[in-house]
C-alpha cells in the first residue's frame, strides 16, 4: 500500500458550487495507483463537499436555490449571528451535506460517473479561500 496527500486551495466568489474534479483527477493520476481510493476533506464548517451533475449548470443553480429555501439567511430561529445573517445557515447546510467524500480509484482513474463532478459547496455569501485535503491510498 502507498499513500499520498496534497492540500488544494479554492477561492470562492460567494454561495455556489465550485468544481475541483480536474484537481482531484490530476492528483490521483500523479499518485500512479492502479486501485485504491481518494478521500477529499473540506477543512471548514461553513462549506461542504458534494458529488453532483456537471453537465447542466441549472442543476447547480437549483441546488443552491433549494438549500437557500431550506435554510434561509437571517432566519430568526438562529442565535449565532456573530459573522452575519448567513453564518449559522451556512453551518446548518454544511451539517446537512458532508465534509468528506471517498471515491474509488479503478484502473488508475477516479471512478466518477459520466456526468458526476466533485464540488466544494460554498454556503457563505462573501468570497472565501477554502482548503481541501486530498488523500490517496492504494496500490
């Protein structure tokens, strides 16, 4: 078994999905493993990771709209507003999704489906710099 790890940085411009499939694929390829798995881990509590369709941008727009309706900014339910009206909703959205994703490596490539992309899901309205740790293990 071999392992490798790399941290990537994504700059966001506000709430939305930011695809990093290319970075993950390149890292997995550089590790030169025939079989194994890649784990992507988001180092933040107000952003998360999702695998989502990457063919039609309307899917991403609709997903953001759904989460905004599900957990609206400024909801009076929330006491934690220290960093603004989108702060606690961002934490809830992150809790409803995931901070890590595991993808198999098969025949030296990530086993993502034809229309699947790996995304950082930014839940805050303001631009942020986000860190994602990529880790591969395999042979």
